[in-house]
C-alpha cells in the first residue's frame, strides 16, 4: 500500500506541469511574448537535474530521469496549449 501511495504522489508534478503549462499558454494567447512563459519554467527541472548530476547522491540517476519526465510534461503542455490557441486564431 505504501508503494501505491508513493506512485500516486510521484505523478502529481508531472500532471501538474502538463496542465499548468497548457493553462498558462491558453491564458496568455493574446500576448505572444507571454506564451513563452511556460518554457521559462523548464529551467527549474533543468537546474535541479544538473545539481543532482553534479552531486552524485544515492539514486541520482532516478532523480534526473524523474526531472526529465517533469520537463517533458511541461514541454508537452506548452505545445498542446500553443496548438489549441493557434487553431482559434485562424477563425474569423
């Protein structure tokens, strides 16, 4: 039961990154410069993963892999939000 709880808690930042980046992109659809705001959030997992790589703690590989998944979810959320906003601009 403890492992199931840990797996459920581990998915929250991934889903949160995906939905948060998509929501930020859709909310800032009028200003093109602000659409890049979720991409700046990619620097957080990148910095923490770089720190984990340099420190080489116990299970640092899993930490870097997990942060890569969070970064990928942020990127995927940004792309999805951008695509949804792009489709609405073409309509008259």
